[in-house]
């Protein structure tokens, strides 16, 4: 539902059905709602069969990359020679994204159930749920739910532990997350080896996002065909997706719609449109790491993996950031660059230097000391930051810069030419 | 990594260890969750911070000793993560999100209100009465509830400048 607002008739409420319903948080309440039935069933199934069902459903990872979940699970060794692990990515730190928080706050058992099913499918005996350090409230509810469900012995031989992060966006990157669990600095690892071969503690590991795993019990219950049938546009994007909408809309919140839903309708109908007297200027459809769309692109965009790519951006994590005509795009792009500069783990030169210089040049422009050549310099820097580093944080910094200069060049030029007053001090 | 740390580096005062009695037991339970002792490092650092408010060099040496690591290694990890305090902070620690989505909804005015109301001179500084430290942080993962503020372990949604004085009074 459009939490914290009432559900909208055009939502397809699956994962968010119990958002706002405190009884669903308790073990008893969850069982009353049919919870843990699918886990009991899954534990009696052949792992390969479970993987087939998830493959058939078309479920793709909701953490950002959209990798097919069943396929990812199938990369784990079939014949188990070493311990297997499941890591759950609850680090949710991508600006614009706040859906996993709601899943953990309202339906912690949905995540626990989905995680245990996934663990069985990949033959893992241990699950680590990595929750960002700032998520004190989700932690409390997850901790309580885990204690209750463990006492009821629903997980069979599977052990689930919560692991608290300590403030580092980069720990959402899968191999950085594994290093962080191991008690190390959260530096991403060079791949290969991929986690299915050597993940956490050097053992075969699968890592999935919270929303991905929360969908799994529903797929088992209602069938792969049901899930696959939920698709309004591209058949490669199936099921429902939670979109976190924030910024300049009347009703910010989490909205659950079927894949392929028009972005325009999400913004103007479900979210109540712009503030009075304001018009849409730009939108980042998939969390801050994806390119910015202009108004026309936004209003003609269909929300699925393929639809957003067609408009020049990516679905990412489903964090929709809305900017109206009052927005200073140059300033906001600088804020995003500053975010990446702050969060770079500093292993790769292109990223460490590139994010810092990008921020510096943008600040210089905002201080009224930019030169026209700075725009080419920024594009040049961005090119050197794309596709050349250990992880894609570097590319993520370049995305808003390149797309921003392409679509809102006049705003940069206004600062440089002195048509706009500087907004920061040199 | 089985180098024994010197238990009491710099400083001559007696050091009161964090990990004794029930705390040590609790750490033992946490260690048992992982195949390596090292993996209990982040949880151990959280335990220190909860007990002492921040993590000193001597605390790091103790953690190193307990987990069979070196103090330098522990420091390397502590400095990577922004939520571990390497210096004492005010009685209440206020973290305001100012990343772009919150920024366009007025987060900078919220930070300003916190600085003015608490009397903390600048970001990262503690108010003269030692009660409150105010910092800006990057996205808190609650962008639809702009502006979220984390005061100690309390996550507060939808803070606006007019609500700041009341909040400051609440955390005295
Ligand atoms: C810099 C960076 C940050 C990331 N942050 C997150 C995050 O906070 N949560 C998340 O689920 N995935 C995040 N990812 C994606 C993960 O690396 C990984 O692809 C994902 O957790 C896999 O789960 P899925 O297949 O279920 O989507 C991040 C990736 C990068 C490069
Ligand atoms: S791209 Fe940036 S964040 Fe990623 S590994 Fe390299 S330096 Fe670290
Ligand atoms: S940008 Fe402020 S919580 Fe995400």
C-alpha cells in the first residue's frame, strides 16, 4: 500500500498488504495470516525443485541489478562439499530507497520466512541478515520476530543471525557486505571469484535483497504462473515491485504496483501529483545511482527493467526521486556527487579521485567560479570513472552528472556565465 | 592474526575492561555465530560504544586482545565505519540527513535549527553544556519521511525546523 497513506485502488498489494498492521509483526499474528506454511512445505521439498519454481516465476533481484533470482541460486554447488551461506542485504542506503525498512518494520516474519526458504534452496545452514546500523527500529522488530520464530522452531536446521552495520553505504555492495560480516573494512572484492564459488568466509554464498526474499513465500503459495502473470509490459519483468517515492510529490511513500506500471500514473494519481502551482522538472527512477530523466521521459516511462532502460535510465532499487520546477539541478547533482565522494571506499584511483574532483568542480561552479570548459572536464572525468573500477560506485557518481549535464546544461551554463547568483561560498 | 596485543598502551591510569562477567559471556555467544572470532569485531565494537559512549585506543586494544587481533587492525576497521565514535561526543548524538531527497524537502533548515537551538557552534561540535552533538549524515533510508533525524537510537521521522526546539527539550 502507499504507506504511510491508504492503499490506492490501482496498487497490487502483495508485499505491502500488512504495512501499518502491528498484529502482523508478531509470530502469532503472522501464523494467523497463513505465515510459515510455505516454509514448512519448502523444507520438505527438493532444493532443485524450489529453484525451478523461482526460475519459472521470473523473479529478479530487487536490490538494484535485477539479476534473475532462480538463476543466481542455481549457481550454488549442487553437491555440497563445504558450508553454504545466505547473506541478506538489508543495508538499504541508496538515496531515494526506503522499502526494505518498511518490510522489516511491518512484516519481519515475511523476510525471515523467505530467507529460510532461500537457505533451504541453496543448501545453506546459516543466514546472516546484514542490517544497516542506522536502522534501529527495523532491527528491534527483526530481533523480536527472530526470537519468537526461533522459539517456535520453524526454521528446521537453519540458523538465522542479525548482523549490524556501522555506517557505510558501500557495505550494500555484496562483497563489501561479506567483508564487513567477516570483521573487516567494507572494501568490495575483485570478482571473480563470484560469491557462489567463494563468498563470505570463502565459502559458497548467495546474497539477496530483502524485497527479493520477501516475495518468495508468495510465489510458492500462489504459484510461479501467478507471479509471472503479473506483468503489464515486458514479459522479462514480472511480479509486483515496491516503489519508494520521495521528494516533491504530495504523498511520498511506498507504492506497490505490477511491473510495467506507468510512472506518470504513479506520480500524478497514486502520489497525488506535484505541490500546488508546481510542475515536474526531473525524476530519478531507480535510486540515486541511475541517470536522471527529464519531464517528457518521466511521463512516458513504464516501470519495469526494460521500460526504464528504454528512456535512458535504470529501474535500480525502485527509489523514485521527484524534482519539481523549483529545483536547482546543479546543486542537487553536487549533493549526489558529494554523497559518492563521502561513501567511496577509496580503493580505486578513478573512484577515489574522480568522486572528489567531480564534487569540487561542481562546488566551484555553484560558487560562481566555473568555466565553460568545466563541463567537458566533468564529462571527461565521468567517462574515466565508468566501467573501470572494482565496483560500480564510481559509475553511480558519474550517472547523475552525465545525465544532468545532458538534460539540464542551461542550468550549469547560467552559473558559469554569471546569470545565476552563486549559492555557495568558494 | 594471533598476535597478542599489549593490554594497556598509552596512559597510566588503571583501565577498567569492558568485557567482563555478563558482557564477556554475551560476546562469547556472538562469537559462536561465526566460523571466525574476527567476525565478532563489529558487534564487539558496538558493545564497547554502548558501554562507554565512544571507542578509545585502549578500548580498541582490549577488543584486539579478546578477539585475537592487533590494535592496529582494530583501529583500521573502526576508522572505516562512520558510526563508531573515536572521540567523546555529547550526551545526545543528533544525526540529520541532508542528502538530495531530504535536501529538496528542507533538510538544511532542520540542521540549522538544531545548531541554533543546541548552541553547538558547527557541525560535529558539541554544545557548550556538553549535552548534544549535531552532525549531518548521508541518506538514512527513510527519504519519504523527510527529514529523518536519528537521536541516539531513536529514529524520528518528518522533522521540520519548528519541531526542533521540542525535540531538543526532550533529549536533555
Ligand atoms: C555501491 C553499491 C551499493 C549497494 N547497496 C545495496 C543495498 O543497500 N541493498 C541491496 O539490496 N543491494 C545493494 N547493492 C546491490 C548488491 O551488490 C547486490 O546486487 C544485491 O544485494 C543482490 O540482491 P538481489 O539479487 O536480490 O537484488 C549495492 C551495490 C553497489 C555496487
Ligand atoms: S569503485 Fe569506489 S567504492 Fe567501489 S571498490 Fe573502487 S574505490 Fe571502492
Ligand atoms: S535522503 Fe534523507 S533519508 Fe534518504
